[in-house]
C-alpha cells in the first residue's frame, strides 16, 4: 500500500520517521531504499537527527551521505533491538547456580567461576573470541567424609575463594578427630561453613581452609575477596534482623603442624584444549591442605546508616565488593542497583581500635535550578587526565563520569543520570596512572546527561549495571529486559549547551541531554552482566545458561551451543557468530 503512493508522499512519510525507523523502512525493499537515497534533503534531515558532527557535507554525494548516516546509526546501535545476535551455552541438563557463580573481568579475557547445582566442583572457565574453554577445576577437599554444597565464590588477583557447607555422612564411620568432621558435628547438625582458598599460580599446590565456628547459627549471604583478606555478610538463620559483616585478614605464616593429607581427588588441575579436546591432566597426586587462621573484625552493622526507625532499616548486605585497591568495602542491599554505603578499611584491625564508620553513598546534586536530588553514585566508568607541564604551581586536570540514581522524596519518581566530577591537584612531576575507582572519592558532581527510559526495578534483585571498557556503552538489566545506552564519553565529559554533537531534540524538559536506550528482551532471567573486550558484546549469566550478546544491526537471532563430554566445558565447535 505504501508503494502505491506518489514518491513525494512516500518521502514525506520517511521524513516523519526517526533515524532508526527510517533505516528499517528503507531496507524493507529495494523501492523504498531507492526513494530514501534519491533525496539529498531527506538524508541530511536524518543526519541532523543523529548524534555526530557533520562538518562540510557540500562535497559529498547522496550515496556518501547515506553511508555516513549508516555509520552514525551503527555507532548509536539503531535497529539493534530486533536484530541483535546471541549465543547460549548450555550444559547437558546441568543447572547453573547463579548465586554461587562469579564473573571476573581480566583485561582482554572474561573468566567465570562456574558452579552447578548439586555439584561440589568449581570450574574456572575462560571466554575469549566467542569460545568457552575450561582452564582449571577445583574440587573441595575431603569429599569422602561428607556432602559438599557450594555457597559462594570470589576472585582476587592471585587466588579464588570458595565458601561451602560440609555435611558429614551420618551412616559412615568417620574419624571424629578429623578437624572438618569434629567442627561440623559439634557446631551444627546441618553442617558447618568452610572457606577454601586456591592459588591461581599453577606451581602452587596448597589449599588453605578456614572455618567459622563462631558463626554456626548464621548463614552467609555474600562473599568478597581481596589479596590476603575477604569479607562475608552473615544473617542469623532464625532472626532475620540479626545480620553483620565480618572482615577477615588472613595469616600469612602457617605452621607445619596444621598440614593435612586428606587423600582426595586433586583440587588443582590444568586442561589441554588443543584441537577442541578437553583432556584434564592433574598436576600432582595430592595437594597440600592447610587449616589456616585469620584475624577477624566485626564491621559496623549497616543499619547504622539508616533511620533510627526500625521500619526504615536497609536490611542485610546481600552483595559486597572491594574498591580502590582494597581500601574500601562497598555494601549493596536488596532491590538496589548501586551500592548503598561503604567503609574505609585501609587499616588492619587491632585490639581497642575503633571500627570504620559506615558512610552512606549519597550526594546532593542540582537537577534543575529549583530542585536538588539526593543521588547514589556508582564507581566511575570513564575518566580523562590532562597532565600538568611540570612548572611551579601547575596542576593536573582529572575528570570522571559515573552513573547516578536518585528518587524524588515526595513524588517518588526516579531518574538515572551521567554525572561528572573533576579535580585539579598540584603536579610538579606528574606520574599519575588512571584509577577509576579513586574517582568516587569526590563529592562535587554535575549532571551531564540523563539516561532516557530508566525505570527502577520492582524485583528484590534490583537492576544490574555494566559499562564497556572504553565507556561507549552502558547496559542495565532488570529481570528479562536489558537497556543499552550508546555514549560518546569524550563528548559528554566536556559538553555544554552550545555543543552540536547531539541533536537539539535530545534535550529533556529540564534542559539535560537525554540519551534514548536500546531495549532488548531476553527469554531468560539475567543474574549477572558484563561487557567483554568488545564494546558491542555482552556476557550475561541467565537461568538458561551463559549468554553472549552481540549488538549489531544485522544480527541473525539466537544460536544454542550444547557443551558435551563427561568433563563438561569442552571447547564448542565453530565460532560465536
């Protein structure tokens, strides 16, 4: 019906479309494409509605202008909502334990501590170039004396930490002098909590085991790890209002008397994945297991930052994260996207020393001339550093971009914004290295852009937020929906009202730049989310498996890869896309 109209009227209809709809309509058929490319004014109009500086377009032909429009549209992810590609890794009926599985960003690679339900083994998996490969696997010590349940896992730069429950077998004759059995039977009939620490160095064959007999009536809600220390959030099994966060400093010197030979399947192994074959070769016959010690520090309960009204308490910490090279500990609560409070822990606990204060993650920022909002501000995802010239009184100029979320106290609407903070420290001999985690130390923030289409999650999980390495993509997952914002961080970090990079139609009623999102609907519940080394590739941990999403406007839908083999996690054949 549309093609039966006069060409002028069809071009008028195409002119009324936004750039994304314009391109989708243009590629529906050859006739519409010819009509779209034949009008220079129509292409220039669509370019004016698309972010990007045009420069001198007089010398460009219609075809060159249309290719320029396609380049800008691809950068802004136009059309990705319906044309993205995804690949799902499934594991022959094995169900991923999303609470115990951990993702880590290790530069150009993505590492996963993969845990399956009813499986006492932890698998260290690497995803690179669309391939999934098993690097090592770790089996909890002494599986012959009881049933092991993996509760939580965590990475540090040199080790992995596995928090697990051990339930001794009641129908077997067990050595009551065995430290695991003795503690498990005497402290809790349902089993005891232990933490196993494995070194990521292949030449190290020591597994350190830590017990928590003083927490026999508590359940661990989350785990975070840093080199030589870790933190656990505990909640009483019967009193949900009794919860606490404990910091543990690991003793580095271990006595030889604490060594045990437990005669179990090797916990440290490496994998040979040549030619797609995943043969597991143990490094040694029996690793050395040490019952280790720690110094613990009970951190201030997170309720101290809330109102004195018990009904307004935040509840227990359900996620912990170390920040600023272990100098801060971040607390996340239920149904929250960003961390709610933090503590400075750059000191080691000592008898009589005061516990670190719990500081609320809140900063008042001017939203309009007549309204200021209380923002929770995330860790910066992008920064710039202009070094001083080394002369007396010269200064470095630091700028940071971070996501902030605020809710109006009376009207209860929420808004998500990109905020900027900057600093001008003296720099006689500048040797500074960019550390985005330090950027959250600043208190003065300014709104640079608003994330359009943002809605607070209504689930207890809250929303998950991830940023790409170069800061050109922001993604936020809420249950089965992923919203993605395409950014130009170098433009946003110095933008002003006169900047012509973004079209004027992208200004909100408050006068802020409002960036529209790309919405992707998944047929799976997303529990963890990260970008890979590719700015247009997302890694999602879902209830259907591990999902890789490639954000490009000419995608080919969903592909499923079944991981086969007794050892699972053999390298799948073929590429990702």
